[in-house]
C-alpha cells in the first residue's frame, strides 16, 4: 500500500497576476508578476514548505496557464497527479490591487465557469482521500455542481475506516469556510441561507472549522467570536478556529481548551496570502501533535510572515523562518522566502 499523504487539499486553483507596485490603482500598474493561486492550492504549498507530503485535487483549463500551474506545483513539491484539465473552460486568473496595510481588492476572472468547479465524484481517488492524515476542503467547492457533490462525497469517505496504510493519530478533516459571495450567483442558489445549508451539511463531516468573522457569520449566523466558535462546535467539528485579523485568533476545542492568540507585529505588504500560510501551518502543527496554543502561535507567525511579503504561494515560509519570528516576537523587514 502507498504511504498516505500528510495533507490533501481540494478545490480552487488559478493564476494570480499581482502588481509589482504597491499603492497604485490597477489601471495605472505597469508591471505584474505571475504566481500560482487559489486558497487550497496555496495551503498545500504552505504545508509542503514546512516539510509535509502534500497533494491537491483540482482542475485547470487545457491551456498555457494550466501548464504553468502544473509546473509551479511541481516546483513547490506538491503532487499534481489529481490535477486534470477541462477543455471547455479557461484556467482562472485573479488580479489584485495592493494598498497596505489593509486594502487588497481582488478581481476574479472565472467565467463562464471555473474548471475547479468541474471536479466530479467518479474521478476521485477516495482511498487516498480517506487515508490522508489531513484532508482540507473549502466553502468555494460547495458553490456549484458537480464540485459540491464531489466535495461532500470526499467528506463522507473520510468517515470510513482507514486502511492499514494509515497508522498513527486520528485523521483531521478541515473545513476552510472560505466565503466568496461573488462565486454564489443566483443561478447557483446563491444566497446566504442556501450557502448556510450547504455549509451545515459539510460541517457535520469535519473535525476542524477555520474562518474569519464574515465566514463564521455565513456558516452559523453568529459574528461574536466566542458565540461563533460555540456554534461551529455544535455543528460537528472538534476544533473551531476564528480568525480576527488585527484581533488575533481564537481557537476553542470541544474538550474545553481555549487559546486566544494576539497578532504578531508586522509591517503588512500584502495580506492576501496570510490565511493560506496560516492554514498550511495549522495542518503542520496538528500533524505534529502540538497543543492548541502552540499550533495557533505557529500558524499566526506563518501568516504574519506572508503578510510581510508581496506574493502568496512563493512567499510561504520555511520552518526556520517561522521559528525565528516566534523567537523574535515580531516579523522582520520584508524578505524573499529562503530555504
């Protein structure tokens, strides 16, 4: 039997076209950089940077940007065996504007439909999904068919007994709430109540829920952090992680353990990849068996490091960088990610 993956993520992928100039409106930007993007794909990159064996389940267009994403995943050490092409739809592209410290508008080009919403249940390697030590899915995967059914099929597979190839601690199934209202058009039943119903169904099959205050409100109807955490736990998970930006992060476990971690001081350059770095580090810490407070401090530091850098996927930190930030109690001046 093959060795189980440490982390398998499922969902969005695309090409990020980010300005290489900050504080400049998109209409006036003259230089751009091209990067791998899409939250679950970035989480796989972040976990790989921390030494974990990772793979992603997603789909691209059959085009040059799709070729680029395969190349980038390979360079980042993420297995792309479950990244397939959809001939009829182009690979998505996302632009952003960068106005530090807290204004980063995103412009998604995912029409007429993103290939990653064409993931189909019959194409899933459910044995690999079931045996992965961490399986990570997102709310975006629930916004349209056939991706919604495929995502729920993968979650149900996680409830089956693991094979003898996956010994060790209990498996972790993470729901990144990942609320993107522009993906939930009316033609897809796109209103808050419809989304909440799909979120509730997914939460019943997960062990960890992660989201910011807006995402928690969509999932539970609660916005106050502690109330949102309690509502998430009541829906099924064992651990609720509520990200509050400048307010830090709150983590509440079903066993009563609570961790409230303040943000690590950082001069923000681009905050868009911080949540994905947090996610990859969260997976790493859970796999390491750390206590909740240690996991949250480590993930917080990883997110702060990426917020200090311009890019997302290529900015994901290595272990020594996270350890240095934790030791210093602050993230230093922006630097490139170095092995």
